[in-house]
């Protein structure tokens, strides 16, 4: 079985969210939701400071790239940033230091293992999940290629684990 696939099944996403809540891992849930809803990568997530998200309705993903935040994320941001200083990192470990990428990997791996999904997904799946659902909703590969700096349709489709044979899809051609 391949790992790092996008999470295509929304029921699996809900199960992951519910388990984070059950374990009271609110910061980790926020991290997961920010990535699957905006496409932001983990390195940028880990560098976010409280001031980057507090009282904001958009997340700056990159220069000239912003993403709206939904109500669920805004509520989690309020919880996570309550009584926090603006210059603190948004995601901290139990010692109050910025959480490390490997710790995020282990936490998500444990969530997936507990749900019986451990052979399918990793933290790399998060951005792919955003891309997959964006494509399914809007059929907009151009935006995804721009957002993820991809140069070809083939690369974009492979990223979201869609194997579309464009020749077959448009086999009739254009009749003039």
C-alpha cells in the first residue's frame, strides 16, 4: 500500500478530527485543519506565530498567497491563542518550545494507527488532501499548480493521486 496519499474520504477526515478532540490535542487538530484547508506546508505551519493568526480571517501562505479560514479553524485559533503572547510560536510542545516536525509526524502516525489508517497517510498527505478536495470541488488545476509551484498537469494530477487519461476523457475531440 502506498503512503502519503491524499485523504479522499471525508469520513476518515472526520474520524481523525474526532480522535484529536478525544485526546484533547487541540493544537495538533488546528495544525491538521490549517493544512488540509489551506494547503500550507508543515515548515510554514511550524514557523507561524500567534500574531500570524490571532484575530485574522485569512492565513498568509506565501507572498501574494492567502487562504480564508473557516469558522471551525477560527474557533480553534481562539482556544489555542488564548492568553498567549503575539511573538510566541503558535505550535508548542509540552515544554513550551516550538514543536518539532518529527513530533508532529509521530503524533499523526499514532492517530492514524489508532484508526487503522497507518499505512495510507502521513503529514505529507495533508497538503495533498487540500489539493485533492479543491480539485474535486472546483476542477481547477491551474490554481493548484500556481499554489504548489508545479509546472505540468501531469505533476499536479500525480500529486493529488488522480490518474486521468486526458486522451480518453476528451477522446471525441473538437468537432468544427
